[in-house]
């Protein structure tokens, strides 16, 4: 192997190693951010339960609320239910259901409640009526409807292609992810920036629990180790190759 080829190999190896190291530190940064978020949510979960029963209780943003427990009172807007399509559970096709809750009754403050998962063979049209087997006090009429759970974040821009589907003779929006911006754009709803993940339904209920809230720091640490390993492999492999030549 000529000196020129060796130089080229080392330049490429060093360049790749620098890139891999940079990617490794990027994953470490993400690991730190996610770990900090998990710790903050754990602290918030121990805070007193928020009580929202009127429009004035709903703040304009989610600052300090992700991970907080809350109890909301108002009226369900069943006509405005939104489907999060193609959600599998235990190998079964289905969808998650977002139901608007008018906090305080007929008010302008609407909070979307992620109520749970329902089966749907096409992943698109669950039997929404099956989720309304509770007493009238929780489905509208009589006493105010109530929802209790934990605030989760909306992932604006993750809603994918919006679809209008007909379920039991009524039109509903079906989206690919929890995206409040898309809901505002595609419906007459004007939801607040808050999303409440309702507590897991009791055994035997039609609804199954919605997605789990992230409680760990994710795979970013292992990704960082992989990138650092690639950097070492690139340098050691080049050293062995050039030395053998």
C-alpha cells in the first residue's frame, strides 16, 4: 500500500470517527434531556391534584403541567370525538379515542381527553358507542361529566394525513398522532393546549388503557455507546489494515 493510499485511509477514518463521536455526544445530550424530563414528571405526579371546573381554571399554556394529575368537570362533546388511527394492542388492530371535554359546561375552554383504546379491524373505525356505557353522570346530562388523569404533551406535526371517516352515521376526524394543531385545522374545535390521558379504565370496560406515559430515559444511552464503538472500530480497523500492509 502506497503512502498516499494510507494517508487517504487515515483521513477518511479520522473524519468518520469525528462524525461518530459527534453523534455519540448528541445522543448523550438527548439522554440527559429525557432523563431530566422523566424526573420532573415524577415530581409533578406527586403534586396535589388540579381541579378544573370552570373556564377560568384552564391556563393558556402547558408550562409545568405535563405529568401533573388533574380532575376535570364539564360536559362531553361526543360529536367532536377524534380517532387516533392504527394503534395495535396485544396484536389486535384498533384506535385510540380523543374526546373533547367542555370544562365548566358549554364554554370556550375545551380540553381533549385521551380516553383509551378500542378495537377496530381496519384500525380506523372503532365502535365509539361502546365507550359510552357509563352512567349518564359521566356521559352528559344530569351531573357534570368528570375525567381524571395525567396531562401529556401534544406532538404537533405528527398527525400525518388527516382522514374524515364515517362511524355509525357520523363524521369523525382520524389522524395518525396526537396533534392538537391538526385538530384545530381540520375541525370546528378550538381545544386548549392541554391533553389529559384518562386513568386506566376498570377491568371489563370496553376501553383498554391508552398508550403508556414515558417513565424511562429511553434508548439514547445505548445509541451513544454504539456511536462511540463505531468510532473506535474505524480507527482500530484502519490501524490494523495499514500496519498489515
